[in-house]
C-alpha cells in the first residue's frame, strides 16, 4: 500500500486527537498530522498534497468553512475533504458541500462510520486499502467443511464494509450442485454463470451486470448452472475470461469453489490472488487438505497465495490446532468457531449470518475476516494459541 498522508484540521488539540486515534484504529499505517492553525492549512495542503483532510465544522459561521473553500478552490480537487461536526444539521451539510466537502460525519467519530467514509473516498481516488482488487477462491478438499458458508458471509461482509456498487461479487463455481443462490435466498434466477460463459466473447462490464443478481447487502451474485446438462458449455478458457471481466468490474471477486481439482476449478484457483483453504477439525478433512496442498505445490502455487482457515473450530480432545499445524504446513490465517445452530439457520433461511445471527461468535469471526480481507482493521483477531501461531503471518 502506498504511504497515505492525512491532515486533521481543527483548532482544538483534543478534538484532533480523538479523530487521529480513530483513524489509527481503522488503519495504523496512515500518516496523520494535526493542523491547529486554520489559516495555515490551505498552504500546507498545497505543499504536501495529503490524500484527504478531515476538518471540524460546527456552525454555519465557523471559520473552518473558509478553510475548506480555500483548499477546494486552490487546485486541490484531488484532496478528499471530510467534514466532522459536533452539531450536524441539514443546513450545515449544505454549507459544507457548497464550500467543497466530499463527506460529512458526526463527532465524536465512530470507527465504523469513519471506515466506510474512508473506504468510499479511497476507492474513488484509487488509493490505499480501497484501491486494492482481489480474486479470492474459497476452497476445501471435501464437502461439508463450510466453503459456501465462508464464501457467502465473506462476500456479504465485504459488501457491508465497502458500501457502494461494484465492491464485491460472488460466483458459484460449483457446476453441478451450486448452493450460493439458496444460501443468499435468490429465488428467481434469471441468468447464471452459463449465460456469462456463453456470451464471454462480447462480455463487458455492462453485459456482465445484466447477468448478475443484486443481493440486498449490495453485492452481486452470479449463480451456478441450473442443470447438469448446462455444464457442457463450461469451456475453461471462456470461464477464465468471465472471471477476468468480473475482476475488472468488481473490487473483490469471491469464488465459492467445488471440492474437486479439475479443468474448470483450476481456472478459478489460477485466477485467484488468494486461495482461502478451509479445513475443519475432523481427521479425513485434514488428510484431504494435506493432499490438496501437495497438488497446489504441483500446480506451482506459492505458499503466500494460500490462506489456511480452520472452520468449525472447537476445543477437541481428539484433534488439536497444534496437531493440525504439524501436518498442514501453512500458517494459520483465521479461526472460525463451531456454532451449529446459527450456521444451519443461515443456510436454511437464505439469510447471511451477519443478518440472522449478528452476535454469534461465528458471525463475529467471519465479519472480522471480511473486514481484514477488505483492508480494514478487524475487530476480532484469531485467539492466540501456542505453537501453531508462532509461525503465523
Ligand atoms: N463455523 C461453523 N460452525 C458450525 N457449523 C458450520 C460452520 N460453518 C459451516 N457449518 C455447517 O457445515 C455444513 C457445511 O457447510 P457448507 O458451507 O455448505 O460447506 P461446503 O460448501 O464446504 O460443503 C452446513 O450445515 C453448515 O451450516
Ligand atoms: Mg458448498
């Protein structure tokens, strides 16, 4: 990530401190400077060209409005201007917009709101966390370990974190028994992956959008084929083209992968920047994961491309994380706890965990994974366990 400089402009030092603290909770790598002299600020902006400024404005006669005007009027159209206000009102919002501000948030600043605002701003400007693009294949070596659960909730979580169109799409890569549409309660499927593959040669961002189904969370969904006969149209080359158009159109492309390694799935695995390799706490799963890892090595995938995730985690007398770590030669990227009831309710009701069980530990872990993946500071990190984690990240 490029180094990003931000200015917080307000005459009150404590006010600046609260905002800087929240900014660092959002992203500790940001370089943030407080400027208490309102008249000096426009000159410093011209000289140092920060990515964005955060300015405190409390009333329509606040002198900070003049500062905003000076910053936006002095060829500083590249600088994002965020207003933070103790007394937000419609009238003040209009005055700030007239002066040239881009975003408006309330003081004291809440991390969630600031994160959304920053991501919007950064994405528009194509910098920092918001500018990153990624294709993520969620894969496990056998069914039942939670690939569809992780993929759907990851996509929805990224959609929540990054508000705005074209932030995230999910493709059901299961050509025979796709489950994404069901998991996201999409009842009327007009188009599927087959349509996109069929039209791949003339597929551009607009045509792709017509094949996508919008999900209320803000993400786009490309369901899997509806019948096994459709599979015959799955030319791997064209499938590759579809994933590439998706990655040009959406910032994050999540692939819900089948549990096989064949011509079609290799396309998804190849195109992925990262493979989230899911495993649970059961011996056959671990054995199959070791086999999959061997195949990934033969396919030439670097270890860095593989993110090892233990799902359905519980304290087991039979299999421990340490033991898994002895056999699966990858650092542990994430740990998702076992919670049967919300997971089943989510799949059965077609409502993502974020919506039907927001407080469950399984949801909190997946939400944190989504935020982490989207380049935002996660609230929840995997619980530290001795041994295995000493090699992590
Ligand atoms: N963290 C979890 N805790 C408890 N049950 C889970 C968890 N993740 C997934 N499950 C359950 O495991 C089963 C398989 O999940 P699914 O996402 O369909 O896996 P896959 O796509 O790998 O076959 C489902 O019944 C699901 O509800
Ligand atoms: Mg599945």
